[in-house]
C-alpha cells in the first residue's frame, strides 16, 4: 500500500429493519488532521474519472452505493512509495470501508459497468 494511505474497515450492524454503519468519529486517528471538505459525487455506470491530485488536501472516500475500482498513484517527492500504483475496490458489493488518501497521491476511479437494479 502507498505510504500514508489508510483503509478503515467499517462495522455494519444488521437487523430486520436494515443496517447501521458508522463512517468516522472525530476522535479516530484516521481523521486526526481534520476536515477540509465533505462532498457527494455520482458516477454513471461505466464512467471513468482521473487522474486527479490534490497537492495539499487529504481526501477521504466512502462509496455507499454502486461499486468503484480505484487507482492510486504516488506522485510525492521523497515518499518511500513514489511511483507506486495501487488498485482497490470500494462499494456496496465489498466490505464497507473508509479510504484516506494523502495529499500528493493521484486518484482515478471507474464505476461498475452494470447499473443498479431493483426487483419488485
């Protein structure tokens, strides 16, 4: 894993009504740098985005619906993992997790080619 990238496995509490999943608390180590932005994005099925890098901002990614293939590339001078490429999956068909992406690590993502479906 790229230096400074962290993955927090999330605990999901299921019952007959659905589930509850806590994403993060302000007392947890993974978010100790504080927040600069909270945003929400929608990617249509089969869409890819990237590369994008924040030179000074840390990103936290959580995918509540759909699935993403995520690519991370370390662009930071002096990093022990400079030039390293990592790929991972986030989303509803994978274990819930919060992904911390340090400043200077480039991101790209591709959504699942299959649209979400429901049955009645």
